[in-house]
C-alpha cells in the first residue's frame, strides 16, 4: 500500500469516527473539499507533505502519528466489532 493511501485511510477513519465532514477537514488543511475526498479515498497519487501534515493536525495528530498507526483499528484486528465491545 502506498504511503499516501495509508495516510488517507487513517484520515478517512478518523473523519468518520469524529463525525466530521470533508468541507470541515479541507478548510482546516487549506485544500479543496474534492482534494480531501480524493486523499481519503485513494484517488490521488501525489500530495504535498504540508497538506498531509495539516490534515493530521486537524485531528490532533502529527504526520508521524498517522504513519505509525496500525492499518486496521486494533479492535477490528481481533474480529471485535463495536457492538461486541
């Protein structure tokens, strides 16, 4: 998996968990809503580090934090769903 796709997956998961919209995170990152959507859905292959860093910061994380996150949420890695917790 390409790094941009990995980070995009994490950003999308965080966006969904926090109930945020693409316009909200795009505004905080200083990019268009379409670009934020494309990053989160693996539809872009190139993105500047500054945009990725700003997206990470909009959730209270650094870019390094996002790179070190597990690809699958820990609760799902063991087959546990939110309903089963």
